[in-house]
C-alpha cells in the first residue's frame, strides 16, 4: 500500500514538473512575441528619425560647401551639427530598439549583436580609411565624396545582407536603396553629393517609415 502511494506521489510530482515547464515555456514565448511586436511598432519611429537626421544633417553640410570653388570641405560648425544629429539618431535607435527587445534572447540576441557589431566595425573602418587617404594627401574633392557616401554604403550593405530576424523585404529594400544612392550620388561631385545623398537617402527612410506604419495597421 505504501509502495502504491509512493508511486502515485512520484507520478503526480513528475506531472507537476511537466506542467511547470510548459507554463514557463509559454511565458517565455509570450514575452518574446510581445517584444517583437513592440519592435515592429517602434520601427516607423526609428526610420522617420533617421530620415530627418540625414535630410537636415546632409543639408547643412551641402549649404556650407555650396559655391566653393575650389572645394575646401564643410565648415566646422556644419560638421558639428551633423555629428550631433547622428548622435541623436543613434541614441534614439538604441533606446527604442533596446527597450522593445527586452526579453528577446537566444539566437535572436546573437543575430542582433552581430548586426550591430558589423555596422560599427564597418563605420570605424570607413573613418580609418579616410584618415589614411588624408595622410596620403588625397584631394579635398576626393575626401568630400568619400566622406559623404562611404558610411552610407556600409550601412546599406549591412542592412541588405543582415540575417537579423526582425528584417523583412522592406528593410532589405532600404539597404539596397542606400547602396544605389551612395554609388549614384558620388557622381554629383564633392559639393552636389551632400545634397543628392542626403535627400535621396532621407526619402528612402521616410518612405520606409510609412510602409512599416501601414504594415502595422494591416
């Protein structure tokens, strides 16, 4: 009789453990899905912010170099404005995306880190190469074109090729658009490149913000 009671108790404990494991898995899955929904909802804001950052940041640079003959480069004030705007865009992205992805771990977290690391390493490499070109006495015109399009080219390639789970056809299309903008605007010369690249890239981000907003409402 005692043996039967012990076996029954063991069976109930095993069943309780299975139920607890299933409940924990359900909670984790729900938290992950909720975080991804919040991330998708936050993307229109992130895209819109970067569209405005590029529009105004590159616009200020373009105004500062407009009419330069020969080209000597952006003024320190315009560069400071661009840096501050880029910093504001980066902070907005980190805060918004980081908050939305709280609770998302595993492969998703690894992919997110790889995506961010690839972009950071690429941008650092761009500026390191620009310093090398300046050290090699490259012309101001070459440095102007390179400085305008190289970071955009890196960002476009990363967006296009990234396997991050939150990306879909729209984000990859934006990456391809940035690559085309970087390549095409370079032909506008050291002055025109800032205006063309800034306007075209900002249009891409703003269009993507509208597309993502409509996707959320659908």
